[in-house]
């Protein structure tokens, strides 16, 4: 009996439904939150800034804090639904949900067309409500559409997701591409220290130390950044003579100024229904459904060693869509599966639902306790980058595992090669699409995920199936 308990304790984090101690679940869930926290808030900061730049900035200054607070609350709630499901809503899969960055390009276009301001942002919310409902309906019809998503297609999508995130991870490794001291020795050393701690704990320790390697690495990064000001200057001067604060500096003032408790505000921005926003956003919801299929396929392959079932994919997409509509009611951009956390699951193999639920509860608390949220939000990009480069590369490996589930026939090799070469290549190099209509650029430009998925699906339909050898 004692040996059984020890065995269950050891394998618990690698089992989706196993019961594990709260003291073990909290740190394992917390590292998921730290991996996605910045990415969850960044799209809102970008879009509100774009809308504010075209209108009265003071209008958005009043609501931006509420929107960020709501983003954390919504991400936590939708994640719980994805983990446990409510009827057909939720795939019961180890996925963390959060604010999607895939809609940034389309929403920036909507802001330009509608002149920015609260009106444009409200139109984005109206389009998100309708688009989310549309994706939810699409999820119910996934089973007859599943034949369009064999392992070679979903594997290619997962592979393109990983490839698109590697550059993001490297940018964070250098301190964030927008930082004045991007690529400085300090930023690189901080990120390298985090990466080394993660590698040592992951492969040279056992139990909780190994399970929590990402969290411990990030905490070490915080400590290093807190100590560095004792030895190094915290400010620098640009070539133009402008003084700036270095990217690795922790902004403790932000934590001190944040309140302890705040109730999230429902509909902080009036919802507007405008066809100029609805049409392009509806198309993007089809795209995000394909990405969600890729994410769920990747997390099930990388974390649980098997393909996702029809029920898991259908429930996941329905949650993705309805969760986005729910988010829009709180003024938050569409919610979708977070590829960063797919990489974390793939790397650690920890899929325990209770652990991930603890992370979701922490997100909800961040939505209610701004001071706690501020503590996480001050994490330097180089600290995140030290963990991200390994996590994102793990997604690439999940894609390769999915693709190689089936024999690498000439047909499958062609699908992967053309989808990555033409599809991902065009999407990752947006200048090539400059002569095409703006709508096409918005949908197919940027990350490369969408065109790679489109090409893979198209080739899977058009290329004839190879005949099996009769004597095989």
C-alpha cells in the first residue's frame, strides 16, 4: 500500500485526473501563469494604445486598468471550463486559455477604418461576440470535418506554431525587442542563468524540484534582477542623449501603487455591432479554430502521448468560441488556447488538471487582487525569455512527433514541405504579400501559422492518396 501511494505521488503530475497534494499543485500551476501572463495582457495594451492614438487618450486611460484586470479574470474562468467542461463546452484537455494575439492585425485595421477611440474598440467587442458564437457552432460540427485534419495536417500546424514562437522567445531572451538595451550583456546573462537553472533542475533532480523547474528558474531570475542594482547602474543613455531604465530592472513602484482588491467591471466599453468589424473578425475565428486544433493536438501528443479525440477537439473549439464571446462582455479581446503553455506541457509532461486549475484560480485572484497581478506583471522579459526559448522549441518537437505518427510517404513529405516552405514562408515574410489586397495581408500575414494551415489542408484534399502495397 505504501509503495502504491509513492507511485501515485510520483506519477500524479503526469496524470490528467490524478489527485495530487495542494502544496505540489500550486507551484506547478503557478509556472503556467508566469509563462503566459505577459502574453495575456500584451494584445490589450497594443490595441488600446492604437485606439487611443487616434482619439482621446484620456478615455482609454480610465478603462485600460479595468480591461487588464478583466483579462486575467476571464482567462482563469475560461481555463477552468476548458479543463473540467460544462456539458459540451470544454475539451477536458490540459490547456491554458488567454487573450489571443492572432487578432492584433485585424483589430488594428478595424481601428484605422473606424477612426479609433471607444467606438472602434466597442465594435471589436461586438464582432468578437458574434465571431465567438460562430466558432462555437463550428465546434459542434467538427466530427464530419475531422477528415480534413489528419496527423500530417495538425502536425504541420503545430510545427508552424512552434516556429513562429521561437523568434518571440529569442526576442524576450534579449530583454524584449522594444527595450533600449535590447541584447545587452546583462539581459543575456539573466536569461542564460534562468535557462541553466531550468536545465539543471529538469535533468539533474527528481520530484518537486524537477516538476517545478520553470517556476524555480523564473524565481531565480527575479532574485538576480533584484540584486543586480547593487552592482550595476539601472539606467542608460541613448545615442540621442535620452535616459532610459534598463529592461532587467524590477519596477517595484508599480506593485506599491496597485490596490489590494478591486471588483472587475462588466462591459467597461459600450458594445457596438458594425459590419466593418464583424466581417474580417469572422474569418479570423475560422483561423483560430484551426490553431486550436493544432494546439490541442500538440498538447495531447506532447503531454499525453496520443492523438486528440473528436470529443476533445470539438469541446475545445466550442470553449474557444464561447469563451471569446464571454470575454468580449468584459471588454477583453478573444480568448484562445495559449501555445506558450502547450510548450510548457510538452517540455515538462505535466498534464495534471488540478495543478493547471490552481494556475487558473491564481489568474482569477490576479483579476481581483491588482497588487498580486502587478507583482507578476513586472517580470523582466529576459527572465521570461530564459524559459521561453526551450518551451517554444518543445512545440516544434511535438509537431514533428505528430507528423511522424504516420509513415513519411512522398505525399506527406510534399504536404509538410510545401506548407512550411510556401505557406509559413509567405506568412512570416509579410513584405512578399504587399501587392495583395489588405484583407488578404491581414489574414495570411504575420505569424505564418494561417497560410501554413491553409496550404496543408488544401494539399491534403487535392493530392491523391497513395495506394498501399497489396503484399504489405
